[in-house]
C-alpha cells in the first residue's frame, strides 16, 4: 500500500501539551490509597491525581 509522499507527521515537543512534569513527596499510605482507588475504577495513577487536584482547587476555601 503506497502512502502519499506529501503527508506530514506533525509532532509536538514533549512538555508543549499544557502539562508539566513535577516531583512531589507523598506519604506511602496516601499513595497506596490512590493506587487502590485507581485500580478499582480503572484509571491511571496520574489521571486520578489530576482529578483529585482539580476538584481540590475548585472547592478549596481560604479563610
């Protein structure tokens, strides 16, 4: 099967998708719970942490 020669595959550089890779310290018990929940609902750890963070940011109240 011949592919057209003018088709260009465009790729973004890593990190240019609006996401940032960071390092965070987290208690082992908390991480275990995150992993347990993620497995139960079939989400990745990363997906679940992002959902939890977004929820926390939207619902936090600073006094």
